[in-house]
């Protein structure tokens, strides 16, 4: 008795390698958080410029965007806020605004990127929205990095010009780079790198789409030749 044809179903799923995307997102978020925290510290510490007085070596002057501090040899620190915003040099006035803008953009970028991460269940049923959130967070963090690098580099450039100004007598003390200058450069680089990683990771966050189950038919029983009657014989109907 010839074997009846059987239908067999098989299903296959196409999976996307999400390991690289998840690692890129984790590294991008870590760099973004480090950059944002460093940017906030750079904004408020009075260490943008340092000044050592030759006449009184026991005092070190430090200038920031908000105040000027005097550190004495005994460890006593006295700080005084800038008298007027309009009385500040142009680079310090604009640096205040840009650094505050950078802090806000960094916070917004971290929040948007966190909502678009693969590990979060927010908008899990809408992968397109998660990718847009992740891309928007990466772009925002990149802008935060630029708004950090611009004021820090501008203040550093003016510091170099004033230090090598030949019209100023050599006896006059000169301002030099402070620790906040280098911290600001690192902060801007971390924010830009984190935003770039998060934006590039959106290409690997596509969810897997299962294929429709495929069916195939077993080969016909041997012995059926072309031209034979297609109707089953009585013997084939016996169970």
C-alpha cells in the first residue's frame, strides 16, 4: 500500500546579532554619563585659570566662571563671586551660557538615550520609536559635547595669547591653564564619543522578524507512472 503524502511544517526565524549593539549602547551610555558629570564639575569649579604671584608665593589665585578663589599656604581658601556679569570678559560671559546649555543638553540626551536602550521595556512594542529616541539622544549628546569644547577651548586660547603677550612687562604675573580646562576637554570628548556610539548603535537594534512557516510535500509513492489512472484503486482505500 503506497504511503500517503504527508505535510510537514517547519518554521525558521531570522535573528539579528544584538550583542554588538547592546555593547555599543552600554559603552555609549557610560561615556555620556562620565562626560555629563565632568561637564557639570567643570562648570562650577573655580579652576579655569591659575595665577602664581612671584611677590607672594604662599598664595595661589584660581579663577572660574562664577568666582575667584585665593588659596593660602596654610590651606585656607577664600572665594569671592564675580561682581557683575557684564563686567566679565566676553569669553567668560559666553562660556557661562554655553556650559549651562551643555549641562542641560547632556541631561536631556542621557534621558532620551536611556528610553531607547534595548534593556528597557519602554516602547518595547514600537521598535521604530525606540530607535528614534536612541538616535535623538545620541545627537543631543553630540551637541552637548560641542558646547563644552567650544568655551573651554576659547578660554584656553585667550589664556595662551595673554601669557605670550609681549606688551605686558615680564614682572607682571600671567594666568595659566587650570585643572578645569583639561577636565572640560575630557568631558566634551566623552560626550561626543558617547553620542556617536549611541547614534551608530541604532543600526543594529532592528528586531527579528520571523518567517512564515514553509510547507513541503513528501515525494509521491514509487510505482506511479505517467499515464496511470489518478483515482485510487479499491485496494488503496483499505485501512
